[in-house]
């Protein structure tokens, strides 16, 4: 097909052959192009030499809404694909028994479906659309998704990493990032002691949710877990062993809630907290706005160590509202501009540290902050107690901005300490 063009005027093109030599152009317009080998078990290579090979140069001569590359009982392997080679193809769909992604790939969008496994050995990037990988698409349990150490899978819209009934195994550190959400559907493990970064809203436009399916699990094998998102939808277990978990907002001034208050940008339900098993759970940083806490239960806070809530952006506050909260352990709460208890809050088992920055710690009338006999440390410019603070047999330490501690007896109710 030297220097010639085959165009279907937006009609489907189906190619079945042992191989293809494309020197001219193949144009399906707004329709699909389907490519398959002529023999069962025939291998296909996308810029990787196989029985049926489409080079990156040949790929750049194809125009369509999407190309489906399909082989029965065979394998598909993919070499280096630069963005310039795939710009006119839109979605590249790979459908095979097994798939190997051997070198860096930059495409408009990609779907990879295999029944006996996918191996990813280089960075994957989509410039406009999604990246979706399912290594066990027939759900028989025969296909694992294996990812080499130190890689980045970066989707312009949604990123889906799935192994249905198989395993998702990372060889080391791994970064998954997407501008419009990450979905984990499978059992992710491996990467002993190495970090796992999940950024579900990489363009910071407030549209990226991290979703962990009910049949999924995430195990970092004592590697740190760092999550950045607009929201979370956690229905499966998350475990980091002796390492910690950090949850960051994706947008400046984004509000966060834990428990029953759903009127915040990121809403981490009480039941979602119960899925985390981690040595320490930190929510928030210097970028988010207010944090609301309400309706958090003992039973859903007993599987992680110290909970730290950070609202240190200028004028950010922490509010314990909506419903009473009962924490299995003491927590650390640091805000920039105050802390307000309009509901009861109980902290147990370990010490609690409350730093309200330049603001006031307020406990409303008839409400109680209780530490169940554990030490309570407060750093504040002022206290406004219409309700009470009870530490039973433990002490309360109050500190102003000059780090001068004042010790007093317990309990406290109806007046400042």
C-alpha cells in the first residue's frame, strides 16, 4: 500500500492476516479498525517483532476512533510507542491470552484485556483518555498483573487496574495517577517496604475519586501508602503493616469529613475507616480547609495506630459535629484557627493532643470531651468551655503560644481551665 490511502468514510475496517505491510494510510474516520491474526495462537507485536507486526511508523499511518488488536490463544507484546505514533488512533485495545508491555508507551487511550496475565515493564501514559488493565478478564483466576519496580501508570482521565480473580503484584515502588479517578479491582500486593503512591486527581480539578472495590484488597507489605484524591470510595481492605498511611486533599482549601457529615468535599465514612489496618493514619496537610468529625465509632478505629488530623492552612478549623464520636485510641488534631466541639467526643487507650493554633478550643454546653483516663494535652490561645473536659484520673496539660504548661485537676466543666 505504498503512498496510497484506503478510506471507508467512517465505516468499520476489519483486517485478518498473517502480517500487514502498511506504507500508505488506513482511515476509518470515526469508526473502528479491528486487527487479528489469521491463525489461532498467532502472536501480535505492536512495535515489537512478532508473526503479525504493526510498527510505530505504521501505527502513525492509521486514523480511527479506536484500533482493536485481537488474537485467539496467542500473545500480544508492545514495544515503545511514542505519542506521535498513536495520536490519530485514539483508543488502542489489546485483547489476548497474555499481554506484555515491554517499553514506555504513550497513547491517546488504552485498554488491555488478557485471560492469563499482563506484564508491565515500563511506564504507561495516556494523553487524552483512560488507561485500563485487566489481567484476568474471564475471571477464572488464571491471570496476574505484574508490574516492575519504580514505574508510573499515568492516565489523562480514568485509571483502572484490575485482576478480577487474579493478583496484582508490584515488584517495588509504584505510582498510580489519574486526572479523573483510580479504580482498584483485585488483590494488590508485593513491593515489600516500598512506597505506593495513589493520586486520583492529578490535575487538581476536583473530579478524581479513589475507588477500591468490595472484592479488592490493597496490601503494601509494610511500605508507606500515600493517597491524594478529591474523594474516597473504599469498600475493600487496605493494609500497610508497620508503615503508615497518609491521605492528602487534591485541591487547595478542600474540605474533609470523617464519619457522618457528608457535606464536605472528601467524605471518609466511618465504615471506610474500618477498612484501614495501618500503624498510623494521617488525614490532611497544609493545603486543605476545614475538617469535620462526627459519628466515628470505636469499632472502626481499632485497626490503626495514631490518627492525626491536620488542618494547618490559614484559617482552617476542625469541628467535632453532627454526631458523637468514640475513638478506640487517643488522636492528634492540629488546626490553624480553632477547634469546636458541638458533639461529645471520647478518646481512649492512649494520649490525646489538641493544638488549635491561633484560635480557641470551644466545647458547647452539655457536651463533653473525654479521654477515659488518658493524658490530654491542649495547645491554644484560649479555651471556651460551656461544656466540659474529663480525663478522670489522668492530667490535662494546657499550653499557650509560649509553651508554658499549666497543670490542673479533673474534671473540668462550665469554665475555662
